[in-house]
């Protein structure tokens, strides 16, 4: 008798491809179903800050908020949400390919091949395949 098992939620990889020629280009981040936060604060899962010459933390892009966006894993899918929470959006919004310009950033599903824009940083979304063994 065949038992059905729920498929595990695959991970998603965010790869920075722009701005070109910066230390960020080609950096990849593995996002698990637990999700991630993105922003200038060093407490984020993905931070856009680095230590300056005097040891102070310097943001790499002034248009990126402290907690600019969240990636949420839910029901086998991933979503990008603007801001630290639904009632605390970022100052400049979070955009995905084909999202309306100047429209309020909301919860938006992201999938393989999508692009996400946070400040001047552009990510390419890649879903990792899940290998399933059959008996």
C-alpha cells in the first residue's frame, strides 16, 4: 500500500546580479522555509552593511531600510514582503519583476526565474530542486 508523504518545501537561492562591479555581485544566499530578513541592520539574515575603516557599520546602499524586506516560506511557496512587518513598510518599497511601479509593495509570490529589486540591489530567484526517492 502506498502512503502519501507531503513534499518538503524546497529552499530558494537569491543571487545578486546587480549592481555590476560591486563586491555584492554574484553573492548567493540560501533561504530555507524559515524565511529571511533583508536590510541595512546587521541583525538581518541578509545585511547590506559592512564594517568601515574605523569599525563603524556602513550601509552599502542608503535607499535600503534597516529591515527592508522579508522572504516568507509558506505552504511550499516563497513570498517577498516589504518592510519589517505589514504595518511597517520600507521607505522605498520592494519590487519584483513586473510589479507596478509606484504601487504599494505587498506580499508577492516569488518563484524560479523571478527578479527582486531592493534599493539598487537586484536578485535573481532560483528554486532548489527536491530529490524524492521512490520505493
